[in-house]
C-alpha cells in the first residue's frame, strides 16, 4: 500500500517523540521562487503556490494560505486530509495559542524560519524543537537534486563597479557600526557584492549560497564547488571558498566576543542559535540591500539599452497579434493564451543577448485576467478574441538589465463600462508617471496618485502600485515598494521602479498598465520618473474626452519617443503597426 507523504511524516515524528511539525513554503533564503528541491510543502500537501505553510499534528493537518490561494489550495490538496486556514486572518501563532496544550513538542527546520517568525511562535504554549536533520532527506525518496547552476562573472564594464570597491564600501559601514562581520544570506546581495550571477532557479539569476564579510572587506563565500567551473580563476581567488553547508557552523565558530550584523527580515533563525549567546547580533536590514538599489551610471545605461531590445520584441509581438487575432477568429480557429506567450518568447529570443524570461509570463484573456497572478495552462487556456481585453505581463533577462512591463490590449470594441475602467487605470498610471516629488519621498506617500481616478468611481485594486527591479537580478527587488503599506525607504535619483495600477472584476475582465521607470533628478531637491519601458499604450479603448490636455500631451510625447527609438529596430512588417499605434492623438482618433 502506498503511504501518503503526510502519513510518512507522522510516523517519523512519532519515532522522534514529536507531536507535530511546521513545514513552510520556503527555502533557506526566503526566495520568492524556489528550486524544485526546496518545494517540500508541495510534496507534502500538493499545494504549489508561492506562499503558505503547513502544521502537521498527530490527528490533523492544517494548510495556511493567503487570499490569493484560497481557491487553488482547495483544488490541489486532499480535503479529507488537510484543513485550509487563512494565513493572515487566522495566523499560525494565533491558532497554536487557541488550540494547542502547553508543552506540545512542535518540530521546525531553523534554516527555513526567520527570526521574526520564531519570535512570534515562541510566545505560544507549544515547545518549539529545532531539528538537527530534516525528515525530508529520508522520506522524500524521489526528491529532485539540489540545484547546481553554474555561476558566471558579471564583468565590471556591465556592473560599473569592482567587487573590491563594493566590499570596501560595505566594510566601512560595518566599521561605523562597530560590527565585526556581516552575515549575508540574501543571494541577490551576494551576486551584487561579488559581481557574479547564478542559474540555480529559472528567471532568478542568483547563486544560492551564503557569505561572511569581515570589517576588512574580506569575504568567505559558502558555495558548492560544482557551481564554480565557469568562473575565471581571478574572480574565485578574490574570496575564500567553503562548502555551503559549513556556513552555520562557521558563524558559531567565529561568534565568540564578536558583533555580527544579520538581516532582520530574511535571515534564518538558525543564525541566532549559532551566534548567541557567545556573540552579539545586530539585527538590521542588510546594508547591501539599499546600496544595490541605488544604481550607478553604467547600470542605468544598461537598463536603458536592454529596454530598446525588449521594446522591439514587444512591438513585433503586438503587431503580430493585431494581424492574427481577427484572422484566426474569422477562420474559426482563434488564437489562445499559450500560443500568444510562446510567440512572444520567440520574438524575445530573436533579440541579441536575450538570456531568459525574468518571470513566468502572465498571458490572460478576458475573465482570466481578473486573477492578477494568473498563469495560463492547458486546462485554463482561453481564446483571445475581439471585443474582449487581453492582458500580457512579461519581461526579459538581458546581460545588462532586467525588464518588466504590462499591456492590456483589445481589438474591436469592449463594453462601455470596461472602457471607463480602462480609462481610469490609464489616468492613474499617467497621474503617477508625470509626478514631480521631493527627493527622498517614500513609496507609500505616492501610492494614492495612481488610485485616485479609480477611487473616484468607488473602485480600487488589491496589489501594490510598484516595486524595485534588479540589474540582471530579481524581478521584485527590495527595499522599495509603492503601495498602501508603509515603506520607509527614500526614493532618490538612480532607483529603478515599476508603475502598474490595475483594475480586476471577477469573472469579467482585468486591466493593468505597467512601465518600468528610472527615478531622475528633475530640479534641485526634486525627482520625476523617466520611462525605461518603450511600448505603445493601446488607446483604442480610451474615452479620450476624459483625458486632460496635459495627459494627451504626455501620451503624444511618449509615443513619439517609442516610434523614433524602435522603428529602426523592429521587423519591417511590424513598422506600419508601430506608426499607427504611436500616431498623435489629434491626428488619428
């Protein structure tokens, strides 16, 4: 008889005199996207969303997921075995407080839990037991291999600053805080500091590894040797290389009488157990996180250039869609979401230097677009037809930058209410992208500008308005966000953000318009947004009489820049569409 993963885990817990175990959807780096090797929650429960955790007890199993995943979880898990709870409305700590007797022994993996999570759970009646060995190493018999993606150099002519100079800048911060070491647990911070990029996780070019930087600027890099074959000796010899699994033990060895700076938001609580009580932890945001967000002139030039390539791929794609959608519909064989995203990838692959997508494409027709994190599959694959919106949110990784953009398109005419929704989203986008604001303003202080036209209609959207983007790094880069939630980080010239308001009506339609932008100084003490994204904005469904003269002027100037920059770069059969799509509002409409 086949034993279910849950039964196998329960038996393991019983043998080890444990009453339960917490299994998060997390790896040791708290990555947004995990390697298959780290998808323990999916193996255990069947749920493969990007956020959630399970509590497995002797007689019941609970899966905690957020609002995005309430429906998906009920489809994917065996509801006879697993109860679904809401991650935020009824968090794990609260559930343990109300339902578990004092002294109940709950196991956890200290590499997969942050200090903040541990602190919260420590206040409950249960006894938290850190494991020395993971049960998944033995129980998960067909577990995929740990990722061993090759690591490559990020040359100084693309990164704009040598690793040695970056390390000295960080060491100066450590000295200023009288810290002896910085424990670096964020792979994108390691990539930036060491001028390398990895390939452990598709679309996320970071090397899964750890590092210790001392106050002299020397680095011990905890990374598996088999990832380093492609790295020039000159790069390798700049650091001491040790096995990845030695990181926690080394921190414990070095801790005596030392002060270690540890990232408060994402570092595993295993570090706290290793460093305290022998040493002292300074809990702060890793200083590299903010340094990395302030791009240098070489990085900024790279972002601008790769957006020309990505913009050309987009224009080729939309011109193709504009031919295919009506023709295929008329022939009774309409184009589908999956066909569209495959063709879009083919257009990107024609661009010189294209490496891979920067995240999984969202290709969503009509009601599918109402799910803002939708990904098309054979089961959900809708036709793209006239008189309905089609939303595409996608991006590329290039040697000199990372792109992310969204366009909502329609052929024919959508219903009047949907035109008003689209016009409100466009006006919110224009309201923020045309804004001048004091340098150092924080993201939450800007968020409402993008929402006001929707708020005036009694509407809103349930996601942030913008996020940072890495330099050939992660698509969602910290620390900056533009959202309702407070984000205490100053926005200054040289930061890269997105602006992406939307509107979603369940079972009907979804709309989002997104440009990636560079923050530039507009006058002393003030900043504005300069568009990196160069893709025509579909004006066919806009109520033009609701736009101000200033809004129309911005669109005309933007479209002129798109046309002049991209016309030499696009396929000849896409050029007529580009000229039509970027014509001044006065002339055509």
